[in-house]
């Protein structure tokens, strides 16, 4: 029984995803359905939380829009999520970046990870 469930979960896991870590600035392209039309909408922000693994993995992306903090939870393996692009890799020392919720302006900046 459990092997059948695991097989179904593995079928739904995307293999073309980049490595996603808290602190990374990402652009998530989501398919939005409006009536009969369907379009792609981009949501750009910082990953403040990564949860789960396999088919149930989610990321929480935060951005500030017109002075208001907006957070969205994206199921990484959802068919509605077309693509995820990592724009910047952040250098952070925590797994959950909830402290960014209380900060505004330049205090929300995260150092960029440099590769050697």
C-alpha cells in the first residue's frame, strides 16, 4: 500500500527545479485563471521559509508592495507553478527568516552569497 502511494508522489515531483534556500530572491511564475483565459503572473520576493520534501514541498515568498508586506505560499511541485528562477542567493544563518516581518527599508537587505 505505501509503495503505491510513494510511486504516485514521485510522479508529481518536478526534476527541473533550481536549488531553493531561505534568503534567496526568487521569481515565481504562476498560472492564473481568469474566466476562460489563462495567463502567467510573476511574483518576486525573498524566500523566508521552506517546508516539507518531495511532492508536498512548499516555499513562502515575501515581498513589500506599496509599503505592505505580502507573503505567498507556493507548492513547489504544483502544476500551477510554471517556473522558479533564482535571481540572487542570500547568505543567511537561519532556516526561517521571520525576523524580516518586523524590519523595513534597508534593514531587510540580505547579503549575497558569492561563489568561488
